[in-house]
C-alpha cells in the first residue's frame, strides 16, 4: 500500500478550484498527496470570476471553466473529479441591492442560470446542480424569489435524475425544503445540504469536516458526506477548511474505529445520492 493510500476512496463533496486566481491544481495535488481520491468541484460564485450576469447565458464561461479544471484535476487523482454547476444564492442580493434589479427580475436571471447548468448535466459534463437561498436575513420578496430559484433547481434535478446541492441558512431541520423537492419529483435524499452540521432532518448532510461534527454524524449512522468548502481564494487563504482536511479526517475516523462511517460517507452515500461508484473509479 502506498503511504498516501488510506485503503478507502476519499471524497471531498464540496470545494472550489480557481486555476486562474487561486491555487487550482496545486490544491488537488495536496488533496491527493494525503490520500484524497475523488472531488466534487462546485463552480465559484459568478461574480468572483468577473461575471455580472444579466441572463442565463452569461453563466456559461463560469460553468465551462469549472468543467475544464475538473478534467485537469481528474488526471491528478487515483479516482476522479466531477463538476457541480449552478447559481450561488447570494447572487440575489448582488442583483437586487447592488445592481438595481427587482426581486422578480433577479429570480428570472438566476432560474435561467439553473436551466443553463442543467444543460451540462444533461450532456454528462456535470454530475449535479447547485442552488439554495441566502444564509442571512433578507426581505420577504427576496426570500420568496430565492425559494422559487431553489424550486426550479429541484424541477431540473427531477427531470435529469440528478442531485441538487444547497447553500442555505444554518439548520438541523430542512424537512420543508426536502418536501418541496419531493413535490417536484426529486427524492429528498438527492438533496444535499452543504456546510451541514452532523445532524440534519430532510436532505442528506454534507458535513463540514470538523471533528465534533463528524463524530455526531458517525454516531448517528445515517447517510452523510464530508466536505471542506475550500474556497481557493488568495485574498482569504485561511477561509473555511484546506484541501488536505478530508483525507486527514478520514485517517482520524479510522483511528477512532469509525470504519463503517467512513464507508458510509465515501462509498455508500455517494452512490445513493449521486449514483457514482467511488470504488470502481479508483485507478
């Protein structure tokens, strides 16, 4: 066994790679060097890449750059990477508060972006969609518009039979949101709350890889994923968790006797949620 082989697939369920402004593929090398094998790479918020969207087509350069870096990342991994594409829910505030759009107009722009992202999933160039709603206080009409964008993502996810990752407020109970997905025809387990705590009702939690959260998730025995939300932003070098974190936390979980939890998070839940086989895709 190689020194960096943890004896299991190791998937980071949610991180960002920015080859033009951040560490990009160097972060992937760090991940692989300590035993990481698979990545789900989420496109960065469009405005971070200099895109001020006025319609859905404006998101294409963001999505295509993400797909490009995913292809390069896969070459560096024993497993592979996949793209998750969508519209960051914080865009609604940028459109309404900074650019003067009405909430209904912002909703249309963001829903159009979801529709364009869905095209890449339909062609097999991306694995799933990303949506959500602000994690901070907003006006009622902005909140309603955001929920409408999220419902559009659920509709597209149902059409494509793909997962939808969500950025939302901190919560351990999102059963209402999961019910919206079910109403749209998307099974609740294919809705993933990114940046989750160890306990969550409704969607599948993508647990931030801090030991206390992971211990809760491991003890519960329910399906869960692990993530870092690595932002790959040179202006925020210490933001969220680094790319080596998930492999190191897997090593810690194994040392603590949580072998079943590791298999849950890195083999069984990825297959259940995304339909991916992290064992068969290992080189």
